[in-house]
C-alpha cells in the first residue's frame, strides 16, 4: 500500500496514427498479446474519446467539464471519469 505522498505511474505505450482520416490507437510494433488478453474495443474507444475531449478543452473550446458534458450529451460525472484516461 502506498502512503499519501507517493505517486504510482502507469505507462501505456500506445501510438496514435490516422487511418482513413480518423485517429486510431495502435499498440507498439513489438507488442504481442497473450491468448487470454485481447484488446477491448470499448476501452480503446474510451481512451480515444478522452484524448479528444482533452484536446478540445486545452484548445479553449470548453472552459469547464460541465460545458463539455452538455455539448457531448453525457453526464458530467461520466465525462469527468473518462477524462482521467487522458
């Protein structure tokens, strides 16, 4: 268990590439998943959505998470949880 002042970092090596004009999250070239670990498209989609929302907020399109949530038509709590993926 960690103390309050310690930080745990999780590194997920992903590459962003455009395919058919849309960004696509790709694993590194040397990555080979084991048979029991398949890529979950829902998680990859959530990570991609979070990065897109983060970029829009950093660009100044939205000032608050509440504004972003209203624009995308989702609950503020859901948007705030998914933004942590970025």
